[in-house]
C-alpha cells in the first residue's frame, strides 16, 4: 500500500511540473512566432495532453476491454469541461475570446454530435474512423489558416534561437512528465478500482477518464492561474476534439468494436449537454466566472454519481 501511495504522489508531482513547463514553453513559443495562444492550446498542448487517452484507449481496445476505451473518451470529454474548466475558473475567472466562442466551441459541439450519431448503431468501425479523421483534418487546416495573432507585433527576424531551443526543451520535457505522471496515477487507480469490484464501463468513465484527464487539468489550471486563458480553454476544446477524432478514429480504423447500448441512455447525452452548456455560458458571459466554475464541478459530481448508479 505504501508503494502504491508513493507512485501516486510521484505521478501527481510529475503532472504539476510537466504542466508548468508545457504552459511556459507553449506560451513563449506562441508569442515568439506571433501565433494565437488559443491555437497553441487547441493543437500542440491539447495533442500532448490527449496522449494518455490515445494510449490507454488503444491498449484497452486491443486487449478486448473496449468499454474502458469508449468510457474513457466519454468520461474525459465531460471531465475536461465540467471539472478542468470548472477548477480553472474557480482558481481565476476564465476569459473566452470571440473567435473561440463563434467557431471553435461550435465545431467541438458539432463533432461531438457527429460522434454520437456514428455510434448510434452501437458499433464503431473503419468508416466511422475515417469520418472522424476527416473532421480532425478540417480542424487542423482551420488551425493553420487562422494561426496568425494579429495583436502580436513580434517580427520573425527578432527570433532568438537559444530561447526557441529552451521553449522546445520545456515542451518536450513537459510532455514526457505528463505522460509518465498520468500513467503512474492511472495504473494505481485502476488497480484499486478493480480490487473494489467496479464495472469495466464505470472504471473507464470515472477512474481511467479522470486519470487520463489529469494532464488537461494540470495544464489548464496552471494556464488559468498565470492568466493564459486562451491556452486553458484551447487545451480543453482541442483535447475534446482530439479525443473524439484522433483517439476514437484510430480505434475505429485499427480495432473496430461494439459499444454498450446503455451508454446512449445517459453518458452520450450528458457529454453533448455539457458541450452545449459551455457554448451557452461562453456566448452569454464571454467567459467562465467562479460561480459557473462551481456549477460545472457540481455537474461533474452528478455525472459520476449517476454513472455509478446506472
């Protein structure tokens, strides 16, 4: 038990240090290249923090634990909004810019809806995977074409090569620390959950999803505390898109699997509901305040309780 507790604590320490390095490196690089911080959050940071979901879901699917795989994605996407942005807003109110409100959040909602429709037959196959990959491709093309930060007057000629190398070093080390940290935490969490006797689906929705979302939580919380709201929100929106399009796209193409029909009764609708809730709050308030943050955290608790009871 002492060993498990030590590994768990070590994992949390790695998550904190890794997220700090990743945010610092990503934010500095965005300023250096005159790229919108939100795009860095939507692409580089969100891809990095989605790595645990990709690895865990793919391994789970290949080992015949498909329900952990799909549960991980549904749970992670709910946790990213309800818990990650909720905690970030409680730490410091999160400001959301118009472009994210009008384009990027609606695209996340649209992708989530398409994902649910593709899963309506309780199966995700190769065609579904290719469709999800196409949606990711469209998003990445949009990201590249809108990357320029018009408010950033930094000239490319003023780039410092040593500073760029330092930023890249921070990003790479941060990603490695996040991956190891998440792996340590997830590994011990699953061991404990199995001993308790929790179902495979619930383990995926709660324990594994929470564990693989720790990089998003750590990164967004640190970004929010440092006033990097664009990276914080971009990380969550981008991670949800990568979770659906990349992770489930890979699973669909390389390891088609069946999906528990019961997930359509609550988990899928709730994932879509929390996406709409974020869109509505962002549109009405141009951000997420502390009260809304607490409301999102409460929704996360409700989600876990109902998922357990079902």
